[in-house]
């Protein structure tokens, strides 16, 4: 899906090691990626520092939209994993 929105293969590959590839992402993108990672791993652990960085780059509505998209994709992933569904392209 990311490719459909113009994200390069290099950037997709670098997401797992974004700290080693900061030149591929803007500060805004890094904040959003970190938010997605934290919400996915432990949504009770979003630090004040991360909230401040999100607010620097996104307004309240955009942060809510990010959280909704992250939540929906987490739901789909868990649902598909529970039923051992193949990934479709």
C-alpha cells in the first residue's frame, strides 16, 4: 500500500532501521513512525517527549487520525494473524 502512495522501496526497507537511515525520513515522518511503533507495542507508554514532537508536526485532528489508522491496521493484522490469512497484494 505504501508504494501506491509513492513511498520508495528504499524507504520501506529502511523503516525497520529508521535510526540508521535518518536521511530518508523527515522529522514529521519519524515522529509518526515512532508513534505507530509505540502504540502497536504498548499504547500505555507514549512519552511526553513523543507527544511534544507529534504536536510540533501535527494538529490535534491529525494526531487523532494517525491513532485511528494505527489502530485499524493493528486490528486487521491481529485478525488476519488469528485466522492465519495470507497477505494480499
